[in-house]
C-alpha cells in the first residue's frame, strides 16, 4: 500500500513539474523569441541587427489588426509548419519543427505533437499579453 501511495505521489509531482514547464509562455518566449524580438517584444533583440529583415514589433499586432489580437495568425506564424513556401521566405524559425523532435523524444510521438502545439499556444498567449 505504501508503494502505491508513493508511486501516486511521484506521479503527481511529475505532472505538476511538467505543467509548470509547459505552461509558462513567458519563459518560452524569453528562451526562444527574445533574442530577436527583444525581451519586451518591440523587435529590438540583440540578434535583430544580424538579420536581413528586422524582427516585428510584437506589441503592436492588435493595433495593426483593428484592435483585435490576431491569435490564430500569430499561432500559425510561430508554428510555421502550415505556411506555404511560395508566399516568400521566412526569416523566423519554423518553431513547430524546432520543438517537435525534442518533444517527441521526451513524450513520445503522439504526446510530442500535443506538447509542441501547447508550447506554441503558450507563446501566442504570451505575445497577446505584450499588446500596447
């Protein structure tokens, strides 16, 4: 019985740690996006000058979209896997492809895809909080 209780508690700790790890859009942004878009999303990250095209100011997306945050357009841009190459080159990484291999290794093929999508949702949600 003690073994079962210990196993259940270990599972809860793992689930809580995983939830914290996966549910933090700001940490994901700082780790994956801030180097180009800047810590406040203004397009002034330290690698911005090295790119052919300056990164977008993410704080003005709602303003440029009639006051409404274009959530699904932001999600699609971050994910990048569904973008049509004929519409021009991407300066931004295809984060769906960047995240997926590690997520599949850690969580398995089906769960890896779910985790990748959740990470992108967390990023899009965080970008929404940057709106001015």
